[in-house]
C-alpha cells in the first residue's frame, strides 16, 4: 500500500510525526498506518510512492 493510495482512502488527512514510529495517521477503520522515511523514520515527508511501514492499533 502506497502513500498515494492511503491519501485517497483517508480523504487527505494530515500525517502526524512521532519518534520511533515515523509519519503516521489513523485510517477510517480505527487502525493506524505509518511510513518510515530515511534512516530516522522522519527524515522527509512521505512521497507518493513510499510504502506503508507498519499497520497498528492504539489503545
């Protein structure tokens, strides 16, 4: 799943940035997706062809 696809299904929600998680956002289902960019995970904002790094659920 790419960043471009996620933006399409979430109606262009803004990503949040967190250390050790990268850039992430909540999906309509309540799950979260994150994008790891560069070595630190937040080196740059995800590009259209960047792929999802992780899918997770928060309590």
